[in-house]
């Protein structure tokens, strides 16, 4: 808050002490006789008038000083109260700046902690991503190996089913395929291990195997199909483990991203708060400097006021002593002149001689000389009046020509005193005007600068608030669009998932049906193939019908192709489903993070908008108050103009002309006193 402006006025100084008139000169100047009144009586009358005038001026001087002393005392008390207010304000500003600096330092330390936490979490996120990439690479290698093994097994089974191989032929076939098929070495190793286990189980008593026993292709096929189921199960386990690891990584990454986002949001908020506290500290320190300056100026003004009062008081007391002495001297002179020795003796001897003998030669010469001096003085005053275009000198010249000699001298002396008093008063007024105009100019410049600054701040806050409103509206629309996109993506994902699950179910059911058909056909044709050889040996001339053995291979082959197509469809659909689910999860995760970030941004901008709205209200109030102070300063300047600015004639010209008028009157007075008569 700003202190109210102070319009400082300095009271005009006390008029200078009346110069003590010279009683001796006055007695000599008033020697001209009057009809029926003796000179002593005239002197007593004038002394009585002087006493009354002195007493009146003494009383007026007391009133003027009492009024001034009261004003100075009130002003000193007022400035003392203002100094107390300024001291309290300085303490408040120091406390405000200290608190703001402390808050800014605390926020800086918290920001450093958040930066360290963000760096740590970012490192963990990066390391987790690297580990996930490594695990995924291992999965790809392992799944590729299993897939190649499954493919090799399927082809081996298909080959063995097409022809009847014994164990040695089956081993030779598998070894041959192992050299050309990438996944076959693993199959061959598993086959040999399973075969070794089967041989040990057949020779459970430890006796040598029967030489006639040989594995037929049916047993080899069953063994390979068992291995196929095993590899497929292990492949599914690997894929399931990979999906679980990917899901866990996504959850961990989402948690880390959310934590980092929250920490970054907190850090940004604390950075904004630290900036605001730093701004508050700078503002308080700026106002503190201005308040200290105002306090120094107020202390100086108070000291000047008290010093001036002390000087004026000493001058007043001295004036009162001089006036009292003057009145005492006039009273004694009146007492002496009123005594019988002076009044009666003068009336008896000097006045009687004058009445008998008339005017002396000296008196006649003196009268002629005075007339000439008065004429010369009047002529001088007229010449100077026309030269200076001075109405005052012109009136003095006319009065000098029309009035008696003694009255002319008194008139010129009074006029000189009047001009000197006017000069002193105008000089005092000029100093007061200069001081007031300077103070008013500084006040107008200061308040005008403050008004411009506050106006710019108000306009800046208006623009910032409008921009934040538009940004918040845009963010809200983007949030709504994200919500719509997430809902549509969820609906599409659910529909797509249902279709994929239906396709997988159909493929599984088809593969099972084809598999059952293959089992039936293979069992039938296998059961008919072996007895055919025995019968050929027993009944050579007779051929029995054993089914369409020639077409059997083609039908079984086609069914196996159909089965592999169903299996491939199931695998492809599952892969597509997994990929679509992953894309959906990624999209939803990114959308949630984006939505949360926009929510945080909206909350931050809402809080900032509220703060700036409050700041705008305060700035507008400050602007209104400062504008009123500026208007008051301008109004006071308009009030000063008539007497301090728009006087028509410059102060220097008025001083120069008054000086010439005083010199002219002094020269006329010297002429009247006979100083220029040879």
C-alpha cells in the first residue's frame, strides 16, 4: 500500500520588525509652524500617534507569531505521527522481504530435491526399458527356436505318416532333416532322449532287447507328436511369460511416468511460487527504499520546521524587546515635552516672538528651498514614471506636487516602506511558489509514472487472464476429445477382441475336427496295411480289398494341410489379438497420462488465473487510488498557476522594476532632504 501524498506548505515568514524611528530626526522635520498649534503640541500629537501605532503593531505581531507557533507545533506533531507510521511500515516491509526470501530459498531447496527425484526415476525408467528390451530379445530368440522346432516336428510327422519307417530309418530321416532345418537339431536331441527312455522302459529287467523288435513308424509318430505337444506347450508358456513380463513392465512404466509427471508438475508449481515470492521480495525491497527515502525527507522537514520555529521565536522575542523599548522611549519623550518647563516656556517665549516679528529671514529661505526641492522631486518622479511606465511613481509625483512638504516626505517614506515590504513578501511568495511547484512537479511525474506502470500491469494481467481462459478452454476440449477417443477405442477393442476370440474358437474347433478325422483315417488304413503283407505270403493268388490305399495319401495330406491352416489361423489370430491389445493398452496408457497432464495443467492455470484475477483487482484499486492522487496533484498545480505561473510579468522583471522604483523614490527623498543642493 502507498502512503497518502503530502502537500507541504510553508507559512509565510513573520514581517520584519518595524525599524525604530529616530525621534531626533522626527522632531527636526516637524518644525514647520501650524496655525494656533505650537510645535511642541504637534510633536506630542505625532508621538502619541506613533505610540498607538507601535502598540497596535506589537499586538498584531504577537497574534501572527502565536498563529505561526501553533501551526509549527501542529505540523511538528503531524510529522512525528507520520514518522511513526513510516517506521512501522519499514518494519513490515523488512519482515515481508525477509519472509519472501526465506520462502524462495525453501522452495529452491524443494525444487532441487524434486529435480534429483525426477533424475533418479528417469534413470530407473530408462534402465527398466533397457531390461525389457533385453528380455524381449531373449523371448524373440527363444520363441523363434520353439516355432522352428514345432514347424520341423510337423513336417517330420507328416513325412513319417506318409511312409512307414522303422526306428533306424526314422533316425536317419531326422538326422537328415537336422542338417537342413534350423529347428530340427533340438527335435532330434529330444527324440533320441525320449527313445532312450522308451528303450530302458521296454528292457525293464535289464535283458537285451529282442532282435526282432523294431519301432514301426506309428510308434515314432506318436513319440514325435508327444514332442510336438511338449514344444507347443513350452512355446505357449514362453509367450505367456513374455505377455506377463510386458504387462508388468507397462504397469511399472506407467507408475514411473505418473510419478515423474506428478513430480514435474509439483516442481513447476514450486518454480512459479518461487518466482512469485522473489517478485514479492523485490517489490517489498523497492517499496522499502522509497519508504526510507520518504522517512528521511519527513525527518528533514520536521527538523527544518522546528529549526525555523526556533529562529522565528528568537527574532520575535527580540522584536518584542525593541518594541517595548521604543514605546518606553516615546512615552518618556511625551512626558518630557508635556512638562511645564517645555510646553509653557515654548508657548511663552518662542511662539510670542514669532507672532510679533513674523517670519525670520532664515524661515523664509528655508520655505523657498523646500518648494524648489519638492518641485524637483515631483519632476524626477514624473520622468521616472514615464520611463518605467510606473503607476506608483506617477501617483507619487502627483501627490508630491499637491501636498505640503512634510507630508510629501512622510508619503515617500511610507511608499518606500510599502515597496520594500511588497518586495520581501513577493520574494517569500516566490520561494514558496518555487518550492511548491517543484514538489508538485515531482509528485505529478511520480504519480504519472505510477499510473502508466499500473495501467501497463493491468493490461498485461487482462491479456494473461484472457490467454489462460482460452488455453483452459482448449485443454478442456482436448480432454473431451481424448475421452471420446478412449471410449471409441475401447468399444472397437471389445468388438475386435470378440471377433478374434470367435475366430480362434472356430480355428480350434476346426483343427480338433480335422485331427479326429485324421486319427480315424490313419487308424483304418494302418490296420489294413500290415495284414496285407502276411496274406500275400499265405494266399499269393488272392487280393483282398483294403480300402483306397492309393487315394489315402492324398486325402490325409489334404487333411493335414487343412489342420495346419487351422493352426496357422489360430496362431495368426492370437498374434493379431496380442498386437491389437498391446496397441490398445499403449494408447490407453498414453491417453491417461496425457489426460492427467492436461488436468494438472488446467488446475495449475485455474489457480494462476485466480491469483492473477486477485492481483488485477489490487492493481486496479492501486491504479484508481494513484489516479486520484495524480488528479489531486494536477488540481493543486492548476491552483498554483494563477499566483505562481501565470502572473503576466516575470518575477525578475517585477523585481527589477520595483528596484528602480525604490531607487527613484530614494533619489526623490534625497532631493527633498537637500542632499543634492550645492
